[in-house]
């Protein structure tokens, strides 16, 4: 029971709005693909998608005030009664004949906007807290970042569901209106119902929008620069310890002291004569000095991701980083022959795959499994 | 102090007796010190022998820790080879010809003999065993 359409097509969606829509589709797709599917070292791309989505949302908020008629938020604010009436119409297969966003579409827009914004914000909290990167690295603790990650993930699934509902809604409304709404979002044009004349439409105010955008961008840049200038919370540059590097780096990579808690270092350093099945004894003065240095820089004194995840040691082997649940889980998909390959040498040679192992950061983006030389 | 002077004298004597051991003063001093210890332990000790050192190196006493039955577990049976620790890190060759820096730092030599002898043999190596070992590696 679709409304009869006349021949006249009118421009409903202005160009900036259409660009916004499709760029949002693109950046959310990239964000979802890298978030759900890509390996850890794609985090950089994922984060850029997050920046893009955030910027697009800011633009859309400004355009909601200064865009042309149907971009303005005032054009799609409906009362609950109108919304219910519209939904009832859909059930009965009737189009409500809205030219711009209809009430169901408006609900979807507000839902998507709220969800996407929260995903972006929680994403930056995760990035700052867990990875100690991005604008929030200096202010968010690991624990907060970890909690935000749970929310970020749940909301990401919710977004998938909402996007599916959005597409379904577009299909249904397109049939009811006998108008390809997706195509309309590309061309900007919709045909008028027969006998209907083009409504009065306010045009956009690009200059006002541009000025607002410039002010917001300046504020964001200044704020971002201030935040980015802060040192990452709970990370520090450890002055190199040549004695440690030599003595504890002789048989394997010299592990960063943040990778085990003080109790583990203490226990290990008290039994160097039986160190994982080997005698690794040191002259007493050296042993005491290194034990003190390890304890003073143990995981308790850091808030990096690695320090947090390896703090929960295995009860059976509290001295092994590679025995922790986290280590096993994160490395379970790596073929065992990769570890024994010549270029790696063994599980304990973290630095073969983690380019930043000596700093204790263990950044996702610093991971590269070395190619075997034949 | 006294010990160093004594070691120097013994070194000089041993050069006269068996010729220059390895032509590297630092290594010779280490060997001289070991020779002194060996003679103190056994008055009739007649000097280090590369052949005995080779046997010691290749043996599998397996009287120490289970994961390290022999020196060759890590150093491989050929002194020319690059070895590998149990944790997977490379060990430069032990043969002096392949790695001239070998056995030139007395503290390092003492530390590693202390560790590796305990791991492999379950006891300290004797001065004679150490000297034979270095002599063998110096001849390689």
C-alpha cells in the first residue's frame, strides 16, 4: 500500500550530511573489522577509525544546528505519540509520508549516535588505561581502562545489532514509501508524493558551521595537546642497569622487572643455585644488589598492561612469566615451532617478537614474529 | 697481592717449562693461577693437557642437574660451534680460535665454572679440570 509518487524529486539530504553518513559507514566498518577480526598489531588502524568516528560525530552535532532543513535536529524531534503512531502505521503497512527522517528513523539516529559516541569514549579510555596510549594515557589507570574495555566490547556487539536493525528499517521503509532510501542517501533526492508540492526548506549556514567547527577543533587540539603532553600514568623510563643486563641477560633476554611481583623476584633471587634446573649463582654482593633492584622495580610499582596482567602469577610456578594464565592465553595460537625456531630461540626470548620488550611496554603495535632465515 | 706475584712467577716458570700456553697474557695469567692451585692440591701435578680437557668436555657425567647432563648440552660437541642455552639464547663458540675473547676475564671464568660445573657434575670442578678445559679450548 505504497503512496503514489509524482515525478518531482527534491533535494532532501545536503552534501555534507551524505558525506557524513557514508564516511561514518566506512569508519565504523574499519573499526568493527579491526576490532573483531584483526590481530593485536592492527590496533593502530582501529584507533584511527575511532578518531574518525569521533570527528564525524562532532561534525554531525554542529551540522544538526547549521545544516539544511532535514539535517537539523529540529526536523526530526517527534513526540512519543507521533512515534507510536508511526510505528503502528508500519505494522499496518502504511507510510507516514515524512520527507526527512521519520519518527522511527529518528529513534534509530539518536540510538546510534549515543551508542557510537559511548563506544568512541570507552575506546579512548581503554587505549589510555590499558595501552597507555592516546590522549587519556596520562590520566586513566589500568583498572579503569580494563573496566571500560568490558563496556566497549558489549556496546560493540550492541552496535552490530543496531546497525542490522537500521538496515532492516531502511529496507522496510523503502518498500512502504516505494523509494530507495539508501539511494536517496547517495543522491540526496527523494520524489514527492503525487500532488504534494515541495515544502519550505531552510538552507544550511556553512559559514556558521565552519566557524563553530574551527572553534571546537582549536579547543580539542589544545586540550588534546595538554593531555598528550602528560607522561603515561604508571610508566617510567627505567635507567639502564648494566649489571642486570649482563648477569640476567646471559642465558636469556633480561626480563623487565615490571613483569613479576616483588615476592616472585625475592623468591627467585634466593635460589639462584637452582634456577629453573640450572645453577645461575652470583657473587653475594651482586646477588643482593640485583635482588634489591628487581624488588624496587617489581610489577607493583608500575601500571603498564604487562605489569598488571603478569601480577597474577601461577600458584604452581610463581617465578615463571610464561606460566601465567594471561601469557598462555595470549600465546596459545602461536605454533610451538615458532618458539623453537632459530630466530626466536624460546619462549623466554620475549624480545625476539616484542620489539619494545626492554622497556616493559609490550605494545600491541611492537609485535612482529621474526621470519625464519633459511 | 702475594698470590698475584706468585702466580706471575709460576706463569713465567710454566712458560719456560711448557712453552707459552696461549699467547694471550690475560688467559695465561688465569692458567697460571689454576696451575698454582692444582699444584697446591696435588704436589705431583705435571701440567695441563688438552687431551684430558677434551675428554672432560665431551664426557656425560650426568651427576648434576637432570637437564644438563654434559658440557655439550649447551656448548655442542664441537668447540667451533655456536651453542645455545636452555632458554634458547646463542652462546659464542668456546674455541679460542673462533672466539679470541674466551677465558680472558678471571671473574667471568670463575663464575661460569662455578655454575656450569655444579649444573653438570653436581660439584665444583678441580683446578686441574679447569686448566685442562681451557688448554683444550685454547688449542682449538
